[in-house]
C-alpha cells in the first residue's frame, strides 16, 4: 500500500459514494486507474464493505444512551454468556469491553415510542451476569471527521 492507496481509503471513508472520476482527480489518477486501485484494496481486505448510515429518525431510534455495565464476575463463562446475549439485543448498537471501573460500555438506541425505563428493566437488567448498570443520556451528537 502506498500514499495513493492511503489517500483513496481516506476519501472512501469520508464518502463511499464518491464517483470514480472525482476519486481519480483527487488522487491524480484516471477514473479507470482509481477504480482498479479500489478493486485491489477490496480484494486485499482493506475495504471490508460499504454501508448506508441511517439517521436516527429513519431507524425510529432518536435517543442514544450509553450504559456502563459491571458484571457479577469476570470469569470467561460469564463474559461469554453476556456477549452472546448482546448479539440478540437489537437495542444495543455497539458494545466495548473496557478497562477501569466497568466491564462493558454499551451504546443503546431507544425508539421514540419506547422508554428507556422499559429497556433498562426488561432487557439490559435481564442480560446474563449483570451486576450493575450506570446510564448516561446523550444530549447532542456531534459529527467529527476522523
């Protein structure tokens, strides 16, 4: 991978719908050469896929909540059971194994027609191994370019 490939990856990460013509002009290649580079990056596994980023309104989930989860213990069986249950929990959009006070940090989406209280009581508290939940509500989400 060279400088041009890194620039292509950066541009695609910002806008995966960029045209081959525009991509080529931004990296100093013809559209067909830029397309070949993209195909090579895909085949090499540097590009894992493309996706649409839906607005919270389109998902019917305008509220984002972050939940720190402390498990009853950190045995492998407890953690595996918790992680397996998360796979069947559509409200949980992201899960991160953490260092520090809590074991996991969850990004939870709550639909406008639902309540966090119900999600907390019926879903999150019922996950295997949960000892403690600490919730923080999002006030506003900022778009930050990486």
